[in-house]
């Protein structure tokens, strides 16, 4: 099992120094890109593509962006970008000089983005606070989402991933969780996966059969987790936190999962993502998963992705007796 997906309480000296520089208030948590990803060539390529895209889009406004962290936090560039690409008229000041004004402006802008992209709050990978504090990870997620919506043909490098660390300031001190997070999709794997994909056919051409397939999966899942006193009724929501998926894998593969390795009652999307990443790691290690899966899709309740993962278990264990 990859230790990157487990809680880390002892860190190398370099990482300890890095953690000492992170300011997290008591009871709060913050997710950032680890220093080990800072020199990732694909990440640098993505940043350059996004900067060039913004500068090209806003050439007539004579706006020049040189740094994604330093030039987007106050909302000025985002304001112009949305008005240019989406023909939106936002009721905000062109220039916001104080932090209070910048926060108000970002709130209006990000609300407009969520509405335009038809995203629920649980699907957002950014916030007013994270953009305002120049968080690169959030800024990248926001720009990639805007670009995919308004300019889907923009040639962004695929499969850009970074190592992240989530730091939580608890009463016992700093608690950290490591993970790998995708910023852009692995298009090659997605295209290969979609060829002759039965689930693509099911969702697009035979939606009337979808309920029957879901019923088969639910019977299979409940057959094996029922002995734990669990009952699954909804594939979309009940697999989003990764708990039932982990327990199902343990039942089928015949091993005990240490409760210290995952969050039995996850209280945040970060903890849910940790659980799902761990489950996908276990499936990959066991040779059950041979295609790329974006764990965030499962956390966000994407039924097709969840059913693909369940099928990996169903195809091997459908005849397994309880």
C-alpha cells in the first residue's frame, strides 16, 4: 500500500521546515501543493498555457498576466476574463483596493462562475478565501474549469497531477494527509477507456436499462456488506465518502482494514478523497483496476465512474458466497 495515502505524523526534516511555514488556525485545515511538485514540468507547462490563454483573451484590454498566484487574487483579471468570454456583466467595481472590497468582488465573481458552469457548492475546488490568499492549487482548478467551459479546444497538457498535503491544526498538534490530485484529465486513458465502453453505451443509448443494472450492483454490494449491518440504497451518494467501498473491498479480498488508515466517519471532502484514493490504491495493487480513475469524480457522486469501479469487483466476485 502506498504510504502517500496514509496519515503522516513524522515527517522528514525538509518537510517539517515546510510545515512550519504554513499558518493554519486552530481547528482549521489547509490543502496545498507539496514542494516536491513545484518543479513538475507538466505543471509548469499548464501554467504557461493558462497565462498565454488569459493574455491572448485580454489583449484588447491591455492586461498582461505574468504570475497566476500574484495577478489573479484580487479579482481584476477574473472579472475581465468572465466579461470577455461569457459576455457577463458583473455588478462589481473594476478595481478593488482593500481586502474587504476584494473579498466582496471575488464572492460575486465565483458565484457567477458556479452558476455559469452549473456547479454545486460541493463540486467547487476553490473558494473566495483560497483565491484571495493566492493559493495556486485553487487558482489552477478555477482557471482549468473556466477554460474547459468557454474554450474546450484549448490545448492544455493532459494528466497534470500534483502531490498535495492537507494540514489540520488539531488539539494534538498538526495532522497531515498526503494525496495525489489531478488538475487536468488523462485524456489518452479516458479515450482508450471510452472505446467500446459498456457504461457509455448504457448511459447514452440504453438509459431504460440503467435501473436494472443499478439493482444488480446494489444486490451484490448488500450481499457482502450486509453482515456488517450496512444497507446500501443509493450508488451516487453512499459511495462518495469511500467508506462502503473500502469495507466492501475488505470483505471481498478477505483482509482487515486498520481503522487508523482511513476515516470511518469522514467530516470533509478532503477526508472523503483520502478514503477513495485509498480504495483505488487497494484495487490497483490487487490487479482489479487497470484504467485511470479520477477519485474526485466518485467523491462528487459521478454514477458512471462509481459503477465502473464497482464492476471491477462485481466481475471477479459475483459468484462469491457470503
